[in-house]
C-alpha cells in the first residue's frame, strides 16, 4: 500500500470520533460566550464534518461531490463568529455560486456593502454574531422589496405574522419588513430566541428561521438528535430547509474572501450613509425631496418601507431616513411649511363588482365621482347595463383627519354609523366607505383582523362642521 494512502487512512478511519469531539468542544465554547457582545471568532476545521455525511440520494442527483474530497484537507476557511463547516453539501453550493449561480451571487455581493455595515452594527448591539448578515444574503440577496411565493417580504423575508410578532408595522401605508434597520432588529430578536430554544446551536437556529421552530423541534424529536446534519439525512424536512444551512455557510465563506472564489471584479454599491428626521405629520415625499434638494427616487430608496407617496398617517413623529448632511436643511425648511401644505390628497383606483340594482349614477355617488367620469374610465356608454360587471372606480384612499385635541371649540365632530351585516369584513367596509382599514380600526378600537359581528354598530365616517353662532 502506498505510503500516502496509509497516512490518509490513519486519519480517515478514526475520524468520526475526533471530529465529533472537536465539534462539541467548539459549540460548547460558542454556547458559553454566544450571548455576550464580544463573540469569539471561529476558524472552522476542514475535516470537521467532511467524513460524517454521506451524500443523500437527492444530493447525488445534483452532482454533489463525493463526501470526502482530498482537496478539502488543504482548505483553510476564514475566521467567523458563527461556526463554519466545509463538507460535500457546503462544497456543492460553493461550486454552484461560482458557476451556475455566479451572476446572481455577483449581484448579492454588489448590494452587500450597501447594507452589511449597518446590519452588522445592529447585530453587534443586540449581542448577536455579525456574520448572521449572510442569512439576509441567502434570503433576499439584500433586496428590501423581495417577496417570496409564501408572501415573505423584505431583506430578512418575514411573513406577516412573524413580522408583527416583533413589532413591525404592516398596513396600507407602511411595511416595516422592508425597512433594513427595523427588520434587522426584528431578525436579531428572532434569531436570539431561536438560538436559546435550540441550546445555542446556530445551525438549528438557522433551520428554524427557515422552516419555523416547531418544524425543527418535531424533527429533533422524530430523529432523536440535535445534529442538523443527521436530521437533514431524513425525509421529514423539506429540501429547502436541508439546503438552507449549507447555502448559508457557502455564502459566508465566499463573501468573506470573494476574490479567492472568482469574484474579484465586483462593483460594490456605497454603504448607506444617512440621517433620520422626525416628520410630525403626514407629508408628501416629493415635498421633502424638494426642500432638501434630493431626488424623489433617492428618498424612496432610503425608505423602502413606505408603500405610498407620503409618510404614513396616524404615525406621529415618523422617523424618515434622508441622505447624510441634509438634516439641518430639512429642519429649517420644513418649519416654514404650514400643516395644510404638507400633504395633498390623491386618487387611486380600485375594482368594484356591481350588484343587481346598480347604475352608473348610484355607483358614481358611492365613490364620490360623476357618472360621466365613471363611464369614461370603463369605456361604457351612458345607458350601459352594469349587472355583473367589475368596474374601475376612483378611490380617495385617505381622508385628512384633524386630531381631536386640535379641533377648535367652535367645531363639532359628527360620526356616521353603519350596522354590520353578515359577510362584512373590515377590508370590504373600508373599501365601501373609502377609508383605510387602519383608520376604520382606530375609529372603532378594532384590530385589523377582527371578525365583525353582525348587528354591531360601527363608525364609518367622521365630519367636522362649524356650529352656527
């Protein structure tokens, strides 16, 4: 037997025990210090998992290298504050990103420098490993407007329920899952919770982030192990979750040394350099852009959470992100603008399915427009039958409301009431009475997902009028 093979087998045959011991030692050290703000840097061992995971059947179909690759013996992984591992599955995604996924990964890297410094700072302040930023990389490629097939949104891909669980506001005006600052804080809190739930194991925490903590807890119980690589051999977890951790590790390994893996000529976007200012009342972004001499599109890009053309209503002292160095200019110029000049009502369009007795005149009256305008919008003749048609209708999506504490004593506020009928929802009533669900909820102390009880009397409009003296 050649000397080299004898030497190699000497390491291979007993490898499972030392590798496992080494892994346990590393994870033990990490779990003892992981909650601290100064986290240790890990230099992963190239053989740590290489000999422990035979490629699964589905992995073999994707031309993943055999589980033991002699070249891995010489591979030196970068330091990291999450434990890096190199095995056949991680190696597969490194190869994928280098070749078939090269274009996409190049775009991720290009955007990374725009967000990574900010995200790392937030993670550090929350006492979390900074290299968790690469989870946002594989989730969205650092795209604030990313939306998945499961309606997960933003750079950290929160579904609505999880986002609201961590205090991210989601309504017709704002979706804070897209905010790179607030969503990173929420992700840090969620990951911190997962890390504790899974006994300070970042691989299980990451898998839980992808599949949900209950799914991973059931997998642990089913396979009677807390080793992610062992669990991923089984059929219970979806392919997406099995690939999630090796994809995360591959992304981190490449992103830390991009030139080494063939990404030497990346045109990195500049880091976000910004200030925040308090906007006391709903204000048009075009107005703000004009007074601080900044392109409107730049303001929209800095505030991807804003779903419309203005800061949100009923959100006093909203923190708006503006380019660095524009704060004093904003404060000085904004103070010169009277409150009634800060916001302009705008019309958007919705769809309305007509009922049996509807006419152009009745529908026009309902949506505060004219029959002629409605006919023009829908290419109809004045006498057209509407039964069963779906019409495009103008909707004034928000009504400027004067806060109750600012109404003069000579004003009175009158409410318009509506009695809830079977089948009514908050959304359908908001559309019907041309207000937002948020305003309807605020008027009636409701939550946006409340089930409306037939017979309940609710406020659907408010009017302010001068009393005759």
